[in-house]
């Protein structure tokens, strides 16, 4: 049975990541997200708590949604993080973060305006060609978590790929799957004319992955 964690906000995945890492260190996490989530841990706090992997539950209550990857790297939960995003304009806080933004994506305003380039990109995020091209230079062997933020999906077509084989392989080989709902961002970012809400997206994702989410 594949370990799965579903949370409301992205930083709440930390206790699950720690659990999957156990006493060791994950080789990497692979995040599929609209945003990069690469800010320094506790960047909004004047007094910054100690980063200690045994305090993942406390950190999940203190961090914001775009600070948790830095925290997990500094806590030794994983060696590196790969973030496959739709945008990339924030410098990573940690040297072991790598942001990949495929050239198919237009700028953020084009996404918010649902321009044709954005519609094309949004419908491709789980296609094998898209993922293989984006991740072609990455070593994907070892123990890892497939981490999915549901604002990665801006339209129904994204969850109905013609060839999801590589994505399903990523899900199959992962030591665990974490899913963050991020309802507000999904509502803000979804393409014009789309009516699917975050619960709809989760249901479609569960249907796509099937027994790997059981």
C-alpha cells in the first residue's frame, strides 16, 4: 500500500516527509507545483526557531507554504529537492533546490489571462513528453517523495492526459505521495471557464493514479 498524505496547505506535509524518511535521508523530493516554494524557512519571523527534524510537527504550524522545502533540506530530511513549476522568478534559499520551469510556460499574466500559450501548457502537465523533457537531466533513482500541489492543475484537461505513463511510473516508484490542496490558489489560478474545484481535482487525480493512492 502506497503511503499517501493529503493536507490543506503545502507546508503541512513536513511530518509526513519526516515519517517516510525514517531515521535516514530521502534522496530527493519531486514537487509538481504552480509556484516554486523556495523561500528561506521562517523568513517572516523575527525570532527564528531552531531547525530540528524531530520538530517537524512544530515547524508545520509555524512555517508558511513556501518555506517548507528549505526547512526540510536544512533538517536533513532529504538531500535535494526538484521543483517542477509554471514560473521561476525567486532565487532558491538552499543550494540543493533545483527549480525547473519548462519553456512552454508563458509569463504569469498570460496564465491569469488564460492566453492560448497558457492553455496549451496547462493541459500538458502530466503528459509523458512534457515530464520526460522537463526532467531529462535529473537522476530520479533512489528513495523519494512525489509531492503534488493541486494548483499544478489549472484545467480539467490536465487530469486527462493522453499518455500519463511516465507520471504513473513516478507515482509507482515513489516511497510516498504528498498532496496539498491549496484551495485558494487553485481557485485563483484555474483557467477562465473552468469550473472544477480542488475536490474535483483530487478525485480526478485519485482516479488517474488508482491503486497507487490506496
